[in-house]
C-alpha cells in the first residue's frame, strides 16, 4: 500500500513539474518561433506553432532599419561598468558591515533592506529632476551612476552573508604575517569569496541589462539608448512590430544565457555559501 502511494506521489510530482516546465518554456519558444517567421505569417490564421518557411528578415531588419548594434554596445557598456563598480563598492561595504560593530550598523542594514521594498518607478520623478539639474539626462554616464546606486543595497546585504561565513582566523593570520587590513581582504578573503563575488556581479549585470523604467525615463536619443529602451520603441500607439521585437528579444537573451552557462558553477557555490551561516 505504501509503495503504491509513493509511486502515485512520484507520478503526480513529475506531471506537475512537467506542466510547470511547459508553462515556463513555451513563451520563450514562441518568441524564438515568431522571430523566424515572415512578417506576413506572424498574424496568419489558424496559428502555426512552427514556421512554414524560416526567414531571417526580422533579424536583418534590426540592423538595417534600426541601430540595434548601437543599442547592444550601449547596454554592454552600461551594464558591465555598473555591475563591476557596484560589486566592488558592495564588497567593501559588506566587509565593513560583517567585520565591524558601530552604532548605526542596524539602521544602515534596515535602510538597505527597505530600499528593496520600494518599486523603482516611484522614484522616477525625483531622479529625473536630479539628473536634469546635474545635466546627466540622455547620458550613459548618468544612467551608470543610477544603476550603481540601485544595485549597491541588495548586493551589500548579499555579500555580507558571504563574509560572515568566512572565519575571522583567516584574516587575523594574514595580518599577523604582515598584511594590512586591505591586504588581508584582497589577498586572503577575496579569493575565498570568489563564488559570491561572481554571483553578485551576474545579478547586478542582469538587472542592469534588463532594466527598463529608468532607461526609458533618462535616455532619449537613439545614440544612447539601451536594448530595453529600444524594445519599448517597437510598441507604438497603432501597431506593435512583433517580428522585430521577437528577434531583438532573442538576441537580448543570448548574452545572459552565455554568462549564466559559463558562471553557473560559481552561482551555485555562491548561493549555497551565502544561504548557510557557518
């Protein structure tokens, strides 16, 4: 009786997971299929779940009709610089919060956590006024600064958990051998913390790569637009260019997929190291 119940539970579990996989993967599949359809075949009825004729017209149109290459370069520059700087600053602030005790430590942690509860679009108005006064509207440098500020709170809280899992004895031994505190940090702790740093960088990069509201608000010219802003431009009041949008979405997903594929080992190590406190 118990074996039958166990077997039934396994079947139900696999059916549920299979259904969940189909629901999760189908939108991605549909985007890819749509990107390879001819513009006239996208709205054909009845719906076809596989292109009758594969066409790269949508992909060629991205580079002939739109400055998609410029958008990709802008996104790479903005996301990479913002992710690197935010990860570095967050590593230093997380080290301070993990190793030192001071009066406002609890308030700082609470403030960092509180920022994650506030939707980013609420601050669009004040941010736009501030960036206008600083003359950083429609400027990639201004967008990078905003992204760095947005990424630091979450990344700091994340890396603090990694630092707390590293024994103080490692750092103390390095300082006894003659290292300064910064020397012990970069020579001893950073190599041990590499999985966590890589995981934090990837989260920051993906968030900056996919961010829409801030880039749409602060960037106006085609020369400075990022990919999410360009994708939003395919939606007009009277029409949606589904073919070009699908092709652009596929090309947008590829860098993040490659990044996750090469760094998946570090992500798993980083998440498991930060989840359990030693």
